């Protein structure tokens, strides 16, 4: 099925019991791809994956969420089946936010909810701060919505990112795209992401590999591995956070981001961010599991997310329907 809406294409797929479409949104350097679940006129929910993952990360969770929503999960630029950024361009959070803006503009969404995992949660936080009137609810899955950096570390981090880009540009194409067998690619993904179950590895590889002569290569742009040169401090993060008007649900994993990835110095940042969410009457909960609990064990996460969407989005929209037009 083709849908002519500002160039947005929806390609029907019967690979899952629940009807799923493939999304394709043209952007200046190529296209942003993704997957769509739910009724055409369902309440819009954008789902944003984590670093080096793809929209397949929501394959097991979305079928357990409210059926009244329209879920669009995107492959961020340089991930999954989406186009890589042009040569010489860095991958940064503001760029990802701009990509989200392009997608929702193409979909003609004026108000929607966001579910973001890990890095996708940081994209969701920044988007919701910059465009507060567009977002009614935010779900952060093992994410704090922002990733503060110590001010004293910023010059070193920026320099490292620039040096890494120069080194990357000097590599030959052969070194940039190593060819694997499927089995070796699965081993590689499992080794760098030990929190992924075997099933989760195969789910992410559906969009994470491209067939080439002699085997497969990872589809993601390896520039995403370079140090992110655009950083914000804790003070800037808290200011951004204060601009968010949406209701927020933070679902942390016991064996997740803070335990595995966060450096000791960062824990003072995450504590401040979490306290600020609580101070604004947002919900912060912790569930058993690891960084990819939403994919490995969605049953641990789905009831929390479903109740949140039902209470903050679906029930709210139903109540508006009952209000006389003169009161809206």
C-alpha cells in the first residue's frame, strides 16, 4: 500500500500477527526508515531506539501496549535501514532531534507521545524541551532524558571526537565495512551487547545487516561510534528538563544503564535528574532486568507503559471528546 503524504511511504508487511507497515520518509540526504503498528487514526506514539540499535528494539514491546495507539518506530539516521549522514558530518543529539522533527512533520503530527530507549530517551528529552507544545507524554526506558557532561571534560571530549573523525576518514572503505557470515555477525553483536538475549540479537539483526558478496555487513554507519562532540552540562540539562510540559514515566532497569555504563562521576548527574523528575510529580520506577529489558522481557515493562499511556494520553483524549466544543 502506498500513501502519498509528503512523500511518506507505508509498505504493508505480513511478517507479524499484528499488521505492520514499513515507513519511509525522504530527507535531504536520503531517507528515514521505520515500522508502523496500529490503526491509522490511533493516538500517535513515536518510538526511538538506543545507540547502535534500530527500531526492531520495539518489536516485542509494542504488541503488548494499548491497541488504540498508532506506533511509529524509526531507525535513526545511520542506523538500521535509514540512510547514513553525508561524508564529514557528525552524529549529534540535536541532529537526531531534527530528524524526529522531519518525521513528525511528514506524518503531520501536531501532538504525540514519545517512547525512547537509552540514547533514544535522550533524543526524546531534548525534543520535548525544544518542542514542548508537541509532546503530551514521554516514556524513558533505562534513560534519564539527558546525558550531562562535566564542564571541565568538554574540551577533551570535543577534541577526541574530532580526532576520531579525522582518523575514520583516512581509513579505506574495506576497513570500514568488514564482511561477516551471519553467525559471526550474531556473535559480534552479542559480544558488544552482552545484555541482549539470543532472540533479541536476531531481532536487531533483521534491520542491522545488509547482504553483500561473501556474506553480510552491519548496516549502521560506524561514525556513530565516534565520540559525540555536542555536549551539555548538568545545569543546561536541568534547564532543558524544566521546559518539558509532558507527563513523564522513567522506567529504569536494576542491571541497566547506571550499573553498566555510567561512570562514578555521572551518578551525581543522574541523581539530580531523577530528583527533578520526582519534584515535578513525574513517575520513576525500577524493574528487574538489564539495559534491554524492554526487548528481552517486555512483560516486565509493558504494564507500566500501558497504564501510563492509558492514564495520561488515552483517557485524557477521551475526556476532551465529552467536553462541549465551546469549552475547548
